[in-house]
């Protein structure tokens, strides 16, 4: 009997019609299945969360690709053409043009974003339905839903690429949705990690890592939104960066709106290289902190060791992408990959947080 039951797919043993009746099963087998508690979340919910996580990653990276392409990264007459917003690079791939033409990127983005919106609606609906059977908290799905609405409205009301705060809001909003969906997906998995002393000790540091990586992503998005990428072309640094209080205040003015000259090119000033170099300084601090945390997690053994390894790998990848981007004159694909690398690094930090967070008490 045992071997017979063990050959059945687990999902068939779990699935009921919600009224305690098991479709297509009879006798002892049905009775056993009837006594199985209903899982806290349905397969549909798990599938929707997984697909949405994948989709929001695609949407985040495609939006970066479109925005950076519009700003002129990798344009034909680089760097003179940088800052001529929306003058698209229509060269073919053979002529050194973009791998993905801007029009195709926009179409993919629209389809993925629309599909994502429907999936988030589905997740929110199912989260409410699963509440009674001990499913995940509805707060996080509601936040994801709220962010989706907020970002759609932000895109319509302030479509200008000249406001660094809007660019930063868009990047952070997308990353937050990705992180939340990843977290929901991790927390609905059967929990295997035992609560250990090492995990308890790491918990506050892992939480702080979330703040550090979010701040570094914000600094990167602000650099991009301030059109500050090409202002420091040297890997060794930027001689023109004068870290005066005035330049810092101007560079990070929350309501700043960039100006354009008579030719329509975005104008920069003395605060632009300061914004760039602040992001690089943040990268050094992030590297030191996450590097320390990754090595500390490795000493915890088991899942913590794996999470530490993943964190270190993503950190190394992201730093290398940043350095390579500057060294090669900010090609569009490499800077887009730097955006994707930031997303993966954030997921690695969320994953470590999952590993050190105690299991939910039944
Ligand atoms: C943990 C480390 C890092 C993180 C999390 C990070 C994150 C980011 C993010 C999210 C952006 C915005 C991308 C976009 O427009 O969507 C960005 C932009 C940028 N990052 Fe980083 N970064 C890191 C390290 C570095 C390093 C080491 C460098 C180079 C030394 C670098 C150079 C740049 C530059 C130049 C831009 C602006 C690109 C542009 O012109 O738009 N970053 N970064």
C-alpha cells in the first residue's frame, strides 16, 4: 500500500474540491486523502507568484534598456549624442546598433507589463481567498498591487525623463515589487531551514543589508536619472568632482528638473560628477559590507553557506559589470546588464534574509 501511494504524484493526494470531496478517488485511498490538511496555498497561487517574479524581472530590465537607450547610451556619435533624448539609434546590429531595436523593446515591455498587471490581480485575489486556511499574509500582495498601480500612474502623470526623482522612483518601485514577490515565493515553500544560533545572530545584519543594497540601487538610479554616467569616464576616478556642500545639495535636490539646451541636449553642471562619484563611493561601501556579510553567512554552514556563496557571487558580478561599463564607455547592453545585476544582488540579499528569518509558527 505504501509503495502504491508513494508512486502517486503528491499534488493528487493534496487536491480537493474545497468541500472535503476528492475527485476520482475511492475507498481507503480517498479516506486517507480526505484527512490530509489542505495546503495553505494552492498550486495556482505558487505558479502565479513564480511567473510574476519572472515577468517583473523582465519588465524592470526592459524599462532600463528603453530608458538608457532613449538617454543616448551607446548612440552612434558617442559621447556627443548622449543626452539627446529619444533620438533613437536605428543602426542595424552589423553597423554597431542595438541588439534589440527600441520599437521591439517597447512592444515586449508593454505585453509583459500588461500580463504582469493581470497576474498581480490574481495573486491579490487568491491571497484573500487563502487567508482562512492559513495562507500568506495579504499585506505583501496588497503592497505589490499598490506599487503596480502607483508605477502605472507615475508613468502617465510624469513621463518626463528629466526628473531624477521620477527615474529613481521607477527603478526602486520595480525592484521593490521584484523583491516582495521573491520573498512571497520563498516564504510559501515548505520551510526546511532549522532555526540556528548562527541564523539568529545574522538576522539584524541581513536586514541592514537590505537597506544598504536599496540605498546603493537608489544612488545608481539617481546617477542614471541625472545623466551623470559619462561625466566620469576614467576608472581611476573623476578629477572634476568637487564634493562641496553646494554641489551635493544641487545634485540631490529632490525636486530637481534637468534643463535642456537650444539643441535639445540635457545640460549638466558641476554637481553631475559628484552624483556619479557618490554612487562609486557607495559601491565601495556596499562591497565591503555585503562581502563581510557573505563570508560571515558562509561560516553558518548548510543553507546559510549556500546563501553566502550566492551573495558573494552576485556582488562580484555586479561590481565587475559596473567597472566594465565605465572602462568600455557605457555601452547600452552592459549598463542594462548592470541594472539586471542590481536586481540579482537584491534577490540574493532577500534570499539570505529568508534563510535567517525564523519559520512561521503553525
Ligand atoms: C553593489 C554595487 C552596485 C550596485 C547595486 C549598482 C546599482 C546601479 C543601478 C541600479 C544603476 C541604475 C541603472 C539604470 O539606469 O537602470 C547604476 C548605474 C550606474 N552604475 Fe552602478 N551599481 C553598483 C556598482 C557600481 C560600480 C562599481 C560602478 C563603477 C565603478 C558603477 C557605475 C555605474 C554607472 C556609471 C551608472 C550610470 C549608468 C548610466 O549612465 O546611466 N556601479 N548602478
